[in-house]
C-alpha cells in the first residue's frame, strides 16, 4: 500500500552514546584562550588595513555612498569588534581623532 510504512521495514536507530553536543569552536575559543592571545586577536593588522583601504579606493562613488548608508555609527562599533582595522580606516577617512558624526555614516568623508 503506497504511503504506508511498516515498522519492520524501517532501519534500526543508531547508537546515540556520545551524541551529547560538544562545545563549539567559538565556545572553546572564548573560554580557553589566554588574555594575551585575545588581545592579539583584537590588534589591527597593517596588511589587512592596507588591503581594505585598497578595496575602498577601487569602489565607485555610488558604491561608497551605499556603504556609507549601511555603516552607521552604531553598526560601525559592532563591525570594529569583528574587524579592528575598520577603526583605523574610519579615522583615516573622517580625519584622525575626530569622532564619527551621529547623523552621518562611518565613511561619509570618502569619495
């Protein structure tokens, strides 16, 4: 009979011993990393900064405007946690030491 499943036809369930979830790589990274290693992770890379600046320089004015609209001061703070190099880029674009203006995007002076 189509659509009918006989319990005897189903494959046996696999052994679930040891199937408890192990900590993910992110969990292990957060907890098991010494403080100096965490600090090194957040240190901006000069090479990465140069690559990001070159990529920005290759963007059209329209692309820069779109990026500027997407990167608000609020999102920039979060993105800087992911890419600390962005802080240097934003400072270079906005003028060293000047804070981001709340009503403008992070890259408002570029292009």
